[in-house]
């Protein structure tokens, strides 16, 4: 409400661009991607100098990721160097079927990042990276490590399914496209982790 008030009623106020940026983040946190895009367009049209802000690329990258436009997401996220952008970049790599690049980023995040929620998500998707690369033994190890560390995770059903289906994953009928399992968890399913870090 406060961000919206600044953007709508105080357009010449020196904090107006920050208000619009905050409004864009708020829409994204609520999975309102169309409103996020509209707010971002309004921000960049009213304050074109903000096109140079890394946070604009970050939001646009996530919007592309949400639309399964992985190449565009990779292009926008790759130059950015924060744990959050590294996570989203890893998800773009998964979508592009580049599991080794994704695994490198996810392994580092799962090990080192101080936010437990982001470590948890990274640990799960690290198993997916092995699964997509058809290293099923490695995937099982990573999923089991994940389940041991996060026994009550919302990703637990998917991890258990992957473990159960891995021995027959070469059978296309059984496999059922689960190499893209990460796509079944939308960005908004965990977005907002470490929200203060995004501002």
C-alpha cells in the first residue's frame, strides 16, 4: 500500500522510483506477474535511468523464468552476482538442460548460503541436476542427503518420487518427463526467501 501510494500519488517525489520498485517486488512476492511486468514498464518509462539498475535485470530474469523463457532469463541473470540471482540462474540452466552448470551453482548455495530456505531449495534442485544429467545414482545420493537434512521439506514428495523412479528412469513410460520436475514448482512457491536481501 505504501509503495503504491508513493508511485501513484507522488510521481515527482524523489523516492517515487524506489516506491515503484518496491511495488514490483510486492507483486512478484504475491505471484502477480502481470502486475509486476506492468509496474516494471511504468518504472522504466518514467525513469529510464533505472534500466541500468541490476535489480531491473533481476526482476526481468525471474519473469522470463516464470514463462519458461530460459535463454532470456540466463542472459539477464548471468551478469548478476548475488546468491539469489545464482539460484535463479541455476534454475534457468536446468531449463536449458545444462545440469552441470546448475549443479555447480546449487552445490555452492546449498553448502554456503546463510538463508536456510534458500539452502533447502538449492539442495533439492541439486538432486534434480543430477537426475536431468541421467546420473541417477548421484541423484539418489543427493536426494537422500536432502531428505536427511530437511525431513519435513515441501519438496519431500518430489524427492521421494525421484528416488523411487530413478532405477527405471530410462523407461520413457515410467519416466513421464520427470527430468523437468523442477518446473512443477513455480518460482512463487518459495519466492520471498530472504526477502530483505532483494530490496
